[in-house]
């Protein structure tokens, strides 16, 4: 009886070890703003409200832990566009090579999930000025701009990507501020943040789909 129990225990350990090794390890990095911006007609004000942690949890909750293991990695400060509206768009793979090589040396990642703020929108919403998320105080527009890329960490080949297809992908809605209160009063900020987090939940679903596509592309190699 003891031998049977011991055998079953060993089998469980082997199975658990196999399941663990069969997971795709994903490095998740954000090249986005880390502040909530109040965008006025004449000036902007940045508030220390970092919503990337909430977005990461939204993605993490959707991902099947049987197949994926996520871990956050800081995007290199020298390459980041965070809090710099002048720098937007897809980070160049050539510039990321040194960082990726270092990650590969320290961690056995399979995929790199990079979330970044896309190129500044033109036309109707060009006034968002390449910012990641916030509130246009003059127009009452709540916005959050995000895109994602998934790379094969061994080759840095792009496996999947999200894209902005319509205004509903980055406009969370409208909000009328209470002018009797300061712009940065909690009652003028809490609702827009809730709206952004709700919009980002839809984006998290897109990211999840990209990870699924990336897994399929890797297994078909």
C-alpha cells in the first residue's frame, strides 16, 4: 500500500513538473505613461495615478494559467516614452535588442508582451497629444490609448498585435466636471478612472487573444 501511495505521489510530482515546464513564460512590459493627465486648452496637469497595475491584473485574470505564466518587467528608462508625449509609437526592435538579450540571460522567457502608447491620433482627437490616458477638461473626453505587441523572445519575431479600429477603442466616454471643485478633486477624477479601467478591460481581452494567437504560432513553427 505504501509503495502505491509513493508511486502516485511521484507521478503527481512528475505531472506537475511537466505542466510547469509546458507553460509559456511571458515577460510583460509597459511603455506607457504612468500618470493621469488633465488636458486643458492652455495647459496640462499630471496626477500621480498609475493605472498600469490595474491593467496588468485585468490581463492576468483572463489568461489561462495552465498555458501561460506572466511576469512584469520594467521597460528600459532610456527607451521609454512614458510621460513624454513627444515620443510615441512602436518601439524599435533594434533598440530593444540589448534589453531583450539581458532578459534572455536572466530568465527563460518564451514571449515578450509589450504594451505601448500608439502614434498620436490625427484629425478629431489630435488634441490628445500622444498622452496615454486622462481627461480633456475642455471637451469632457475621457481617453486611454493602448496597443500591444507579442514577440517570440528567441527571435524577436512579431507573433501578434492589437490595433485601434475605431474611436470606441480609446475613447472611454464623456464626463462633465464639477466646476465648483478643483479639477483634480477626487470627485472629478474617480469616475473618469472607473471609465478608463472599464475601457482597458476590453483592451485586456484583445491582449488575451493575441497571446492565444502567439501560442498557436509558436506551436506551428
